């Protein structure tokens, strides 16, 4: 089943890479450069999953996660954080914000696909 | 879709661009940091640049860049947390570090690999700086081991995970949300204050583990959604939109000629989008007037303090928006008006107390939008303008003659203060006596297409009303043709369009002392022939015999209406106003130029300048003065009156609505029919009545020097009668309160008009006594409408 | 380094004029013009130069020379001035010439009227005299 996924990252290269990987797996992908842009896009578009960087200008990934969780239509949408930090306290922050899971950067394409498969089902 | 290899190449290209841009930014922010010009966001920006490079490089398998980036990231993370002191060595090291990253990126671009340069010395420096700061701080010994490259990511078995894997591996977010739904009640009972959050968070309720709305509120706050844009950039954008509007006009014009449906549809769409774009761009340049006003409280405080006055400043309509170019243009005039109001308007507390006013004077600034214009009013409750003193001053400075002074209406007198070189200040204070007078205020406001009006009442205060356009750049305009040239008339000055067919024109256009007028719904409209004023010498008449239709554009300038006769009325268009070169700045008739749909230039008429050139508004006449007089108007009603002299020194008036025409006849044309004097007029016999015979006055003298006789033609029920008068003086619109004290026939009463005692002629009575049969068929009484 | 300057040259009523190349924005052929009523007769009209409105000054009138023949279309030498671009209407365009300062002379005494104010120098070339116009003064009609 094709799903719609939004990738939020201030690095255009990163977005392109994620987008390419996910499109290759048959998904539709939306892009946003930061939390604010993501929220704007998500006002009009429904998605099955959010993959967001943590450290971004304007609005970071944790704030984006909290903002989405505050909206009823995103209460259950899977949100996966892209993080360079695997320290336990950083993970706890993500969890407290309401994220569903995390991926440590850098990652391989198959790691990304594995998370998506696990979250969205086959 | 590209293959993986192609993608990799593409992504590396992207990475190069992105990273180099980032590193430039890194340098700039670093320098700002060094100069102490950093913003709170500077450390974040610096950190993020490196963070992004590291993350992207890692994903692309560029392990050397990644590991070098990683070392710097650790140090920058401490910098961000304020745990590293900014020192010159730190800055230098970090700049060298940025150069190292650049070198690797160049190598990647040129050689296809990250290069063989050894950066261990630099990395050691970074680590030392980091260790130095760690020694002083209690926390953090994060990643010296990360300097050993590559391995880190691979060391993690999976590199990802789900937070809920341990308790519930299935639908990750759903479960906690459901449990949340049933949980609240007991929790609230037990721990009403802080417990809910702390109790929930560890057990994993992602949905509401923080107060809802917090994130949402941040998301929409202005700080997060607004960006700063260079004003020059906006101006450029505005210019481009201006060009687009012109191109759009051309396309729309052409597509109308070519009968192609899809082209027409596309051009219509282009039309709509352009308009929307134009509006949006215009909005980006809008600023609230409050931006200018913000400095006024301080000015009022200072000026009042210096003069020993007490002033309360009230500002209404701060949020009223204006184009920034206009905001700029009104800044100084407004400041001057405010200084003036405090200096000349508001009295000292002692004087105010003596006049039964509160010690504190009131100064009100009001701004609001109305009819596509912005209105700004500055009101004070001071002493008002002393008319006789203003006149005296104007006389002293030879700005007016004694005769003008005597005839001047209040409003005309008020407007004297706008004359160049006028100042009513008895002693020149250092505040307003600096050579910048109200004339400069008026000129500056008129320069941007605005107008200034002044109302004042002795001891009650003064109000200055300013009307200015919302924007200067793009305006709606009516395009007309005259003498084969096209001209644009700004829509704000336009009242209506009148077209007279040849026959109508011959009858409708009259001459009043050689000046053509047209009666528009009872009001005499002075006519200005554009081709004559501009010396175009075009085909159409200059007001004489006409055998073709006449197009009249009814305009308003400075509160006065006039009709402009043009050859052709074309269309209404949005035009882009472009300034004229300095060689043409002296031409008051033009406000600028614009480029038309066909690419040719058309001049934009300056309606006020043109009216002055045509001498239609030599003096400012009274039109809106009565607004102020609403209170004392009670019984009176505004009327347009024809003023004339019968004998020397006796001015009389009749309502203009009773006047059919104004004519001049040579005395030699008078014939007698029985007891009556008559003239032949339009194939009929026009009985004449000499007004001087019927009202108590000196004999008719004024016109005796000439052979011409002034006749006011009065018509009713198809019958006409000519009232012979001495001279016709003027037409005014005035609120007249009739004093019914004159007991004699033929006079309804008297009033003061233009500072002259004026008798109101009882036309019906005069006619009745001259020709009792005139009303035999109709008993309609004629008189003033009071 | 020898002092030499480049001039854009043109002809007006048989006279040979030049303005500094650096002052010249472009040279374009005759453009349709919009006359400006009531303006000085020196101003021939307004042209649309790629969306910019440029005032065209007739140099014949500016220099008190007899009017151009009806059939002769002038060329536009668009110069930069403090106030933006202004077009100078000339009869015919000449070459761009590079001239050393040592052939420069003061304007001849015989130069009359306006020309005397506007001509800043004269260069003696082989075949003819080149009169150099001061562009700022030329476009400043108020003075």
C-alpha cells in the first residue's frame, strides 16, 4: 500500500535522499524545511507518517512533534525523529515529546525503510 | 527515476552547494561572534551548519567529512550551551576548521574523493579547547573517542527504534492515546496540580504529556512565522510587479483582438493572478501608521515641557496601514503639525484655566481608511485660529490685498496659513519658527497626491484633516484622449463622466464671462478644455461652436468640482506611476507618466495642478466648511446661490436652481412690447424685468459703462422671464440663515455671504409685480427653500 | 600611463560632438515618443526604454541649432545623469574614439551662446574638430 510520508529537514540534500528512498519503496513524499513549514503543509495535507530532523531553524523537531500531538488529527500519526544523538536522555526527550521512534543519523537506506515498514506495516 | 549511482552523484552535488553556503554563513556568524555582534541565535546557526554537514555526509558515506564534522560539532554544542568562552584562539581554530571542511568538499568536487590531507592536528586543537571547557564545567565528557573516525554509526546494531517497542510493539501511538482517554478522572482527583504531567510522562503518553496548545501557540506566533526582508528587495519586487502589470495590460489588450478562446482564457487567468500578486506585494509594503506615531509621545512631552504646557496625546487607529513610501513622506509633515498644534494651538495652563478649560490640553491623532484613502486627523482643543490676526499678518506680508481680505470667507482665511512664508507666531520660537511653515506641510502632502484641510473655531480648537492615497506605485486611472495624445487621470479625483450629444452640448454649455460652464444637476460646473489647457491644438473645440459630442470628465480638486472636456474617454486601467525626470518637474499639470498596454508612454494628469493652471481653483472655496457648522446650521440649508449686484454696493442672491441661463444682451436689442421691455431670445420673446426697479436700492449703475446688459433668465412651466441685473459676481455654496427683518417687497431677508451683507431676492414677488400674468397658469410660489 | 579618454561621437547639424563613453548607457535608433505639453521645446518627448521612462532632449534645440528636417529621424544617445537616464537626440552616430589629452584645447572664442556653456573642450582631430559636451550641464535645462 502506498502511503504518504512527510520528511522534515533543513538540509535539502537529506530531504532529497529520504524522499528518493521512500519513493523507491512506492510511497508519496512531501517535503518541508522546518517545523513551521511542516505545520503549514499539514494544515492542508493528510499524511500517514512524519519523519523529522530534530535540530532545525525556526521550529525544531521536538517542538513540531509536540505541536502535532496537540492536534487531534495527528494524535496517532507516527512521528519518527532523525537524530545524531543516541544518548538515553535525548531519547527520553523525544519520547516525552510524543515521538513514535527514532533513527540515528547517519543511516542507511535499508534502515530507513525498516523503520517505515515497522511503523506503517507491510 | 535515477539509479542509485546517479542519485549519489546528484546528492553529492547538492551537498557541495548546501555545505559551502553553510560554511560561508558559519564564517559570517563567527565574525559576528568575535565582534560581539552576535544574536542569541548565532551559536545555534553555527552549530546547525556543522550538524547538517555531518548528518548529510554520513548518509552519503563520506566518512572523513563526517568524522571531522563530528569533532567540531561537539565543541559547538558546548558553545551553544554557553559552556565555552569565546576567545580569539577559539574563533581562529573554528575558522581554520571551516577551511578544513571546505578543502575536503573541494577535493570531493574536483577529485571525486575527500582527499588525503591529515587534519589530526586541527582536531587535536578542537579537542583541547573542548577539554579546557569541560574542566571548568561539571557536565559533559561526550566524545573524544568519536575522533576515531567512521566506526560510530556501524557500532549501533540497528540505528533506530520505536519508543513503545518494550511495552507494546504493535500500533505504536494508538495504545497510549486510548489509555489516556480513560485515565484522567482518577488522576485529577488525587493530584490536581502538577501530578498529571509527571505521572503520565514516564508511562508514555505521547499525545498529551505536555500542556496541549503550547506547541501550537508557538507554531503560529509571529516570531516563528515572520521573516525579515530587506526593504530594497521589496521595492525591487514592487517594480517587477509594476512591469508585470504593464505586460499583463499588453497581453490582455492583444488577446482581445485575437479571437482565440484559449488565449483569452489564459489572459483572463493571468489578469486575475497579476492583480492578486500585485495586491499581495503591495500588502508586504504596508506598515501601520503607528510606526510613525511611536515617536510622537516623546515629541509631545518635550515640546510641551519646553513651552510650559500640559498636553495629553490620544492616538486612535495606530494599526491603519499605509505603503511605506507614504509613511516616509508623511513623517515630517505630521511632526510639524503636532509641534505647531502645541506651540500655537494649545494654551498655557493659566490661560486655559481662565477660559474655563482643563489645565491639560488635548491633542488627538486619528487615522482611518475611507474610500481607498487614508484619513489622518490632528485635533487640538486649543485657542483656534484667530481669523483677524491671520488676515492682518497676510496683509502685512502683502500676501493678500485689503479688498481680498474683506471679502474672504473664514475658510479662505484659514487657508492663508498654508501660504508660503506665512507664520502666525508672534514671537518666533525655536520650535516652529524655523522657516518650515505650513506651506511646506501642504506641499509635501500634495506631492504624494494628498490634500490638507483645516477647520478651526475660536477657543474650541483646530482640526487638520489630511487625506492621502494608500499607495503611490500602482493606481487605478481613467485613460482619456485629447489632441491625439492619451492621458491618465487618477481615479481618486474622478467624480463622474458626462457625455453630451452635439445638440445637448450646444444647448447645455453656456458661457459665463467668456468661461464655459455646464449645469450639472443644477450646479454650475466650470469647464476646462484639456487640449486648450495643454496647448495641444487638437481637433476638438476650444469651447466655441460644437457640432460633435462632448465628453466631460467631472473632477474634484481641492474640494472644488470642475469638468474637463476631452476628445475621447477610453478605459479604466491600473497604471504604474513612474516619476518624470527633473527636466519636467516644474510642470504642475503632470503627476508622472506611465507605460500603456501598447508600450507607449502616457502622461498622468495632476488634477490639482491642472485646475490651478486653468484657474478653476484660484481660491479655495467653501464646500465642506459647513460640516463643522452642523451645530449652528439648524434652520439653514446649504444652497448654491448666484450672487449679483443690482446697484453699487448692494449684493443680492438667488438660488441657482431657479436660474435657467445667464445671458448678455446688447442694450440695443431691447424692444418694447406694450409696457414691457423685451428681447428676442431663441425664437421667443423674453420679457425683461429690471430688478433695480423693484427693490429699494440705488439705480442700476454697474453695467452702464458697457453696452452689455446682464440677464438672469428664469424659466418655469415653459415660460421665461429675464431679470436684468448690474453684474454677476459669483456662485457660492453656502448655508444661509435668513434673517427675516427686511420688511419691503422683493426681499426675502438678508444674510452675510462672503463677508458682505446680501439681500435674498424674492424672485416670485418681483416677477409678480412686474408681470401679474406670469403665474396665472400656475400658482407655484417661488422663493428660497429655507 | 598617458591620459586618454574614450568618447562616443555623433553629428548634429554638420558639427562633430562627443560625450565621454563612460557617461553613455546605450545608443538606440529612433523611438516613438510621447510629447510633453507645456514643456520646454527642447524636450522632444518621453520614450519607453524597457519599462523605464526616459526624457528625450533634442540637442539641436538645446544647442540653438536649426531644426532637423522632417524626414530625418534622430538617434538616441542615452546618457546617465544624476537624475537617471536621459536621451540626447542627435542626427547621426559616429565612432567611439580614443583621444589623448594633449590634443585638447579650450573651446574657441567663436563658440556662441549655449554651446559655450555646454562644450567643455575641443579636440583637434585630423579631419575635423571634436566638441566635447558636458552631459550633466546638457541635461540640466533649469540652468
